[in-house]
C-alpha cells in the first residue's frame, strides 16, 4: 500500500469530532451552497480569472504559505502532483521554482502533513510536536535492533561526510517495503525514521532522489525552533486549514499532521469561535452538516462568475478529501490508481474538471513525452451537465495551456462521454 493511499484510508475511518452546542452569542451564519463554493474556491485560489497569488517565485511561495502545504507525489503520468497544484494557481509556474525555494532559498521544507508535503519554512516549529512524537515511537515500522543500528550508521555518515542520498549508501540488509510483497533497503527505512523524528531534513532533490542533511545545516538563520504546546500547535493547524479550505466540517479539520488529537481540534475550534475568529455556517441544503469558516472569509461569498476550465490533480488541495467533494460539489470521485485495470470505471489517472464553481467531469490523461503528445484516454462529463456549447471555448483554451505544461505539442482525445460530443 502506497503511503498516500494509507493516509487516505486512515482519514476515512477517523472518529467523528463531537462539538458542544453553538457558543452563546455566536449565532450561525446562513449561506447558500453557491456562496459556500465561492468561499471555498477563493480560499483555494481557484475562483477568478485574476491571478490570486501573482506571478513568479514570490507568487509560488505565497501560494504555499496560504494553502499551508503542497502534497508530494512521485507519479509521473503527468507533471507530478506538487507541480500541477502550483501551476493551477500560478500560470507561469515552472518546476525549477519549487526546487529553488527549497534549495538554495530554504523557504520551504519537506515533512509530513497528512502525507509527505512541501511546507513553508516559517511554519517549521509547528511540525516539531510530530517530530517529538516520532522520537518516542516509530512511524512506519516495528522497532528492531537492525533498524536502530542502521539509523545510527546513516546518521553518523551524514554528520561526518555531509549531505547524503540513499543511492550513496551501501546496503547492509532489507526490510518489508511500503507495498505488499516488496522489500527495500533497510537504509531507506532508517532515513525515513530519522526524517520523521527531525534528526535529518531533506536539503534538496536530485531528480526524485532526496538529499538528506542535518537540520542545523538546512534551517535558515533566525528560524523559530521553539516547541509549541499541543493547544498552540493545534490551534495553528485548525486556523491554517480553515483559511485554506474556506468552509469545512470538523472531521475535515482532522487533515492535520496528527489526526489523533480530536479533543485538541475540538478545543482549538471552540477557542476560535469564542474569540470571533471563526463562525458556524448553516446551509439549507446541508442541515445535517456542521460547517465552520473564518469570519474574514465571509467577504468572499459573492458567487463565482469565472468561466475558466481547470484540470485538477487527484492530489490537489481542493480534491484530496473525497467525501468533501460529495457534499460540496455532489461529485463522486475515486482515484483508481489502486484499482485493477479491469475494474476501473474511468481510468488510471483521472483529473476532475472544474468549470467556474462546478465539477463537470473527469479526464483520464497521460503525457506521451517521447512523441510530445498529451493522450486523453477518456473524457467523461457528468450526467447532469448539458452546457456543451458554452464549455467548448474555455475547455479548448485550458487544454492548450495544459498541453504546454505537460511539455507536449499536441493532444489526442480517444473517447468522450456522452457520445456525439466533440472537442475541437
């Protein structure tokens, strides 16, 4: 099982957070589902024709700080997910920009959010409670003398020899891998455990290979490394998640570094409500859901009028929580990477298609880089969608841009549903 699949599965079974009754004097705010979508999309930087974060490297860093994290994903059927997410919000984004922000700028770092992610370096101290937790326990494996010896060995190598890649370490053994039936170098597991504990950091990457180094050699001068309390860290994460999601259920605020702290999440949300920073939201069509937003986000509730089409990564910050897509957009979405080919309904790597404030379909695509062709195996519009005449111009424009982002010169569409619909 891949790490992100395991993370998603654990999220799906997270225990509900039971909140107290609304705080006295803090009446819920009534919003329509259209207004909720507007807040969500503007909070995600996906609403308007205007540039939400600007252009260039400054805009990329601004986007990462606002969203709080960008999930790292190694799948390269298309441009990798972390690059795709940023390009969706910063049109002139180039993958080199993210690498520069990591090294030499040291403006972002890699660590665990709900999965491996790029995080703003200014938020480093709020990852320290999770690092402390994993100094007391192992993250992904059972303790063993062999693993501990390997951890000491590779840490000593980094201290004495400097930055280190896994490929530079001679293996002394193997362990069960992250996927069933596979094994991996024990040093891979050792470096992962050291990384989770904060004993090493990822300085940079060479291709997809991680280059590990000591934190003292990676952290910029003046960075705050004061360990926050549990309540301070959880309140930070709740506020950050609300800011990025726009409107969220309490369960969706579990999408933090340590999803087991339900009582801390409940306390942090209550504290924000009492101070007037957050408010409860009531939506007539969703009365069974308890929804919350930051008060400042209410000014972004004007309905979205954008006609832009966006092809979103399966690991985009907007799409990553599948149950959320159902109540927010009435969009049933499953990543079928892990589904056997014969049982897939839509395809291997399917991108949700966003038009304005609606998810109108899904596109299974692959970049054939040898022939510089974007191959769209399957393009399926939602059953209720009928605005095909209106969608064609923005869809074609978006497809041109997306094809260039994939470093391709042309596209090919193999199948469209419903039949008879043509995309020039």
